[in-house]
C-alpha cells in the first residue's frame, strides 16, 4: 500500500509544498494539508464545508488552480481549512474544503499565502505508482 503524506521544501522567501498519495486526488488533498500547515500548526476544526470546482488544460495547471482556489476561499471567507476532498476527472476538479473561521489568537498564522506559482511545478506518478504534486507558494 502506498502512503499518503505531505511535506514542505525550502525556497528563498517563499515555501514549497508537496502532497503524495496513491491517487492523483489524494496527492492534491495532501498538498492542501501542506498549505494549511504552512499557515498554522494549530488543529483546525472542520465545522463548515465549502464546495469548489475548477478546470485547467492539464494536471500541472489544475494543481495550481486547486491551490489558488483554496487560497481564494481562505481570503474571501476569512477561513482556514483542515480537511480536503477532491475528485478529478480529466482536467476538471470538484471538491470540498472543511474548516473554520480564522482565530488569530488560536491559529497564530505564520504567513498569508498569496498564490501558487509555476516554480518547481510537477505533478507526476512515480514508478511505484504513487502520485506526487508540488510547487512553490508565494507567501
């Protein structure tokens, strides 16, 4: 069985995020968790659900669009998300984000993500079948 997980990688003043899993969708979900972990180490309640959809010309651009959709929803709703669900068919993604209103005292945000970039952008399946999606996020 292939593990799921996320990690950060250094990149000058910005932060790299990477999500991996047995499916493309799970890699995107894990990258969402990496984005959240770049903002806060606090546990995020998953009380409120936000449904989203996005499309792009290919998987790499879809990954950037996914992350930018999360960042947009965080900004307009003043929320932070702690759970992600993704379904991908061709170059269309539908999903849900679960989270709560930002509580500065409890979440102690370390940064405010501005947007996902094309820097170090890769979405690929490894020889062992695991999917990994990564890029740098401007903070």
